[in-house]
C-alpha cells in the first residue's frame, strides 16, 4: 500500500482508524489514545531502513496497536478487581449535538472524540457484551466482525493460527448473540424521553411502567463519587432509587443526548455533568441502565450544555 516517500503521511492518516479500533478493544478513549500514541512511538523508533521495508505502515500500526491493547486487556482484569464498584466503558458524546447546543470547543483544537465513528459497535450494550469476552476473543471478534480484518492478519496480532483465530471469533460471536436486536433510534428516543419526564416529575408509577420488571441498573462511580456499588435489580427498586436521587439532588437538570450513538440522558448541575446514562430498550421498556458517574470518565462531556 505505502511507498517510501509517503510513509510519514500515510501513518499520520491512520490515526482515526487506530483510535476507532483501540476504543472498541479497550472501552476507554483515554487508554485508546495512549495505545495509539505508543504504537506511533514504536514506529518512529524504527530505523529508516526498517520503515522502508514495511509495505503497509497502516497495517503495521494496526497490528502493533492491537497487540498493545491485547496486553492492556490482559492486565485490565486485575486492575478492575481493585476498582471500587462496577466498571463501565467510557461514554462518548455526539459532537454534532454540542455544536447545535452552542457548546463547541472555542479553541477549535482537534479532539480524539471527533475521530470516533459512532455506530452499533460502540453502543454501551455492545461494549458491555465485549467485556464478557476473553482478551483474545475480543481482539479476534472486533478485528474480524467489526473491522473485517482477515484471520491471517489477526493471527499476527494474537500469535495463533488463522484457524484458531476463527474459532475465537466464533466463540465470541456466541456470547454476543445473546443480545437482542437493537431498537431503532426513534423508538429508543421515545422511551428515553418518557423516562426523563417521569424522572423529573418523580413519578414512580410512570417509571415502573417504563421499566422492565427484571431491569438492571449498573452505576460506575469509581470510588470517586457516591453511588451504588452493586447493580440495582428490578424495575420497582430502580424507580424508587431514581426518585431518591432526584430528592437528594435539587437543581439537577436532565438533557436528552446521544451516548455512544444511542439516545440517552445526561444529568448536570450548575452546568457540570454529573452522570451520563445509557439505556437498553426492548419491547418498549428499559431493560438495562448504565450510569457513568466517575468524573475521570466524563472529561469529554465537560463542555456539554
């Protein structure tokens, strides 16, 4: 693909793709940025003669970035055992909504979030399913099923045969198949709007009607802010919890915003984003709520509103 003279330009142009791959592998844009930066550092550290031997710098960078992510996924399990409460992926805003709301970055500087392609492969429900996979399954599945890389290239990342990588992706696919088909954005937006209205009016009965009786709410505070450390199970209990939050947080403003490309809610107080909530909807009712409250995971939302 690349030629000697264009390798520098080509590697610079790969950043968007690499960020997209790394975020889906890690569930954290912060860690994705670091992984991509590490890969570029390794490219720059290669002797010029070695760079010239590499026909496709983009493919080389993808392989190295994926290996770095694989190593991070291997150590993540131990880190998350020490994490306070539940760990959830870092939520992503839709920058076009910010522009419409007049919240665009006044500096005009490029942001890694601007490079993210928001589709069903970054929906919170999908990312949570990815968390249930082994690191090797996740790498094989994301690279093949999401980004359509051939198993021969994935084998270079995982250090396994193409046949073994195909098996890993198949195993991961079985895990992912338990998730139901996604609701249309319009259908989900309607449900989320009704949840917002019922939450604002502290209407427990309305919330219970909107929540599946077996719904589960998971919150991620990272030990930095107060929140439930274990999932809240059952529509009635979740409704009571949501109203209790509203009672304890006067002045909380709810905004309908896309979260990872799917209709969700943002709760802010005095212009500061406190919580970003994602929803999974089935048959017109909420089945899952993922509420990210860890301030370190909300840095991309700092200019919301």
